[in-house]
């Protein structure tokens, strides 16, 4: 059930993002990441869930935060525009990894 709710939150957040409502999409993304944190801990165990969540959620989230700062000031001069698609792809990969853990459990 938690994976279904997470998938719905992901789809809603992506749809809202591509409609141009970025603040509302960020709130949907926060709901998705929260649900996935609980699902990863439940289906992958605490250590495995923490590692997978750090690689597929925290790292892209930090890259997205760098983009938020860099987009306004241009401090880092990195190609941070790729952070948004990377965050979406990593979010989808996280869902598939946790779903595979739920199936194999």
C-alpha cells in the first residue's frame, strides 16, 4: 500500500511540475520521499534502506539544492540544470529498487 501511495505521489508531483507549479510539486516530492524512506526501511531493512535512500534520494536532493543556489547567483558554474531530470530518474529508480525488495522479501 505504501508503494502505491508513493507512486501516486510521484506521478502527481511530476504532473504538477510539468504544469509549472514548482512549489506545489516540491511538496508532492517531499511526500514521495517521506513515503519512500519508510518503504525502504521496511522492505530493504534499516542498513540497506539507508544506503539505497542515501544514493538515490539524498545525493540527488543535494545536487538539486546546489542547482537552486546556482540558478539564482551562478556561483558554481556547474551544469546544474541536469539536476531536475536526475532527481526524477533517481526517484523512479528508488521506487523500482524498493519494489523489487518488497517482491523478493
